[in-house]
């Protein structure tokens, strides 16, 4: 490796580290993204100048096809589908890693050292697991596969047995590298199976953690690829991706008051049945309100907290939320945003959407910062949030979301819930908040409801 190439990889690695540091805060996130993009550009260009490249025809073809597909996806897929988009990208990133490992093994004819064999086996295993696991996450998010945990008797034993059997295969390959080439392909098949089996029993409420964890697997697979190909930049990038994804998963598990093992092996031996709401209708009466009713509540308020959720993403209502907040603030009303760490379908989903709508960072408050304020708040606007405002998480030990920290929305004086229907949330649990006397359900498309409320508040301002 030439000194210039080494320097380029060092610069790219520093930019990746600065990217992660920037992403730790909403105020510096955009700058962090730019640094990450610059680092990736430097790494790609430096790699293309590597002396071992004989021909650029296939590289050029892959660049054109990949860029075309990536551009089309970015232009066509709305922000509401970003979690599915990320899960889908993780899947093909894992597949690419696994294929690189298999091709490198075939290229050498199996004549590799023990260290290289261990790296290749680990790479193929994690890449295969990431591929099918991410496809399962994509299917759950898209609705192709039920968001409820799918369990059966003895599932825990089967999954753990598959995992340890794969470890045994990896050890055998390291002890005798290349002597039994079929073992690498069996490892690949085991990884594909574990990816399916591991995500199947995980419920929708834990899906943001799953996406973060799969990202960690993809990073670790990339690091293993770096060891196999003797590529320092891949080792560094993979280690950064893997460690940051793992820490994020651990932090999100802590934020949900779940053990990390519970997320990895959740819902074993149980079967969550649909609630009455999840089966097609509410089990008890509720207060359905009109736009005029909701506007009257907001006009009488002095303090308002907005709690966004996945429903805001579905209706693409983030800009309407910002405009309503501006109208309320113009009338002298104090407005804050309550951001739950697992609201939506991916880590930071609500932050991304509100940042897109240019909502001031200073108006965003996480759960610990704002939860005590609900008792002193005149009105709360719940925009498509469900599980993160469900009081059952605090008192119903039989609930699958029991123990997950939720907002104390029920303590506020008035609650306006903007929701398309009375169906249960992604976890399939009926929300008792919707049936409280202080709750007013404003059913319909959240964006249309918000726009109507904006008109009503502006009329009041005149």
C-alpha cells in the first residue's frame, strides 16, 4: 500500500469518527453527515486507485447500476418508508458481504491461513444473518409479515442450538482451514436460517432496536471482510459501524427498560392475541371530537406538548405540525415537542422528520426531560403516536409493552389524539389512553386535521 493511499484511508477514518460524533446531537447531525459522505468519497476514490485492480469494466458497470438504483430509491421512497428503506439496504449490504467472503474463499481455492479462515467464516455467517434478518424486519415494517411476535414451543432451544452449532462449524473451519469447503456453505445456510428465526419472535415495539442491532451485525461483517482482504479501511469502518450500532441498541434497550437479552430472544413461549381494537374495533366507548372541539381546547390553552409518532410519518404531517405550532406560538401559547427514543420504526425517526420540517432543536425534549411537565400542561396533541403513550406499560404486567417507559400524557388537563382509526398500534395492544374522560379522539388523516386546526387558530389570531 502506497503512502498516499494510507494517508487517504487515515483521512477517511478520521472523517468517519467525526461523523459519528456529529450524529450524537441534532444540532451537529447535518455536519456529521457531510463529514461521513466526504470520508466515504475519499475511501472509494482511494480504493479505485489501488494497484491490484486490473480492469475497471465491472467496477464501472456496478457503479452505474448501483448509482441508478440508489438514486431512484432515494427519489421515489418517501420519508414515511425510510425505516423499510434502511432495513432493505441492510439486507443487501449483508448479502454483498457474504458473497465477498464466499468469492474470496473460492478464489484462493480454500488455501488460506487460520486467521483468514476465521475472518471469512465470521464474515459469511454475519452477512447471511444480516441479509435474512433485515428482510424479516422489512417484511414486518411493510406489513408483509405480522408485527406481533411469532412463537412456538421450544423456540428458545432451537435458536440457541442453531447459534452454537454455527460456532462449532466456525471452530472446525479454523482448526482445519479449507479441508472441508462444504462447511463454509453450511455456515452460510445456518446464518440465513438464524436471521429468520431470530427476528420472527420479536414484536413491533422492539423493531427500532432490531434495526439498530442488524446495523451492528453488518458492521462486524464488514470488519471481518477487512481482515480477510487485509483492508485497513474496511476494518476501521466495520468496527465503527459495529460498535456504534451495538451501543445504540444497548442504549435503546435501556430507554425501553428492556434487557438486551429480552430484545434478542423476546416473546419466547408466549403468543400475543389481538386485542379488541386490534381485531377491528374499540372495546369501550370513547370521546370523538370535531375540528371545532379540538380548536376550542387549543385556544383555551397556555401550554401545549406535541407527541409525534409513526402516524405523523404515514400522513407526512411533519410540516403541518410545525405550522400548527407556529400558529399556537403566535397566539402566545408555549409549545414543546416530546420525542420518545423508540417512536416510529427506526432510531431517531421523529427527530429526522421534524428536522426535515425545520423544527427548532431547542423545542425538542426527550422523555426524561419532559415527562414531569405533562402534569402542568393544558393540552397534549398526540399525532399518530400509540404505544409510547399507553399507560398500560406502567401498570399492566400482562401487557407485552409492560416496563417500557412511556410519556405521562394521561396526567395533562386535556388530550387531543389525532389518529386515522381506533385500531391498535404496531405492537397490537389496545391503548387505554384513548378511552379516558380527558381524551378527545379526532379521527381522520392527521395532516388534514392539522391543516384545519391551523386555519382555526389563524382565524382566532385575527
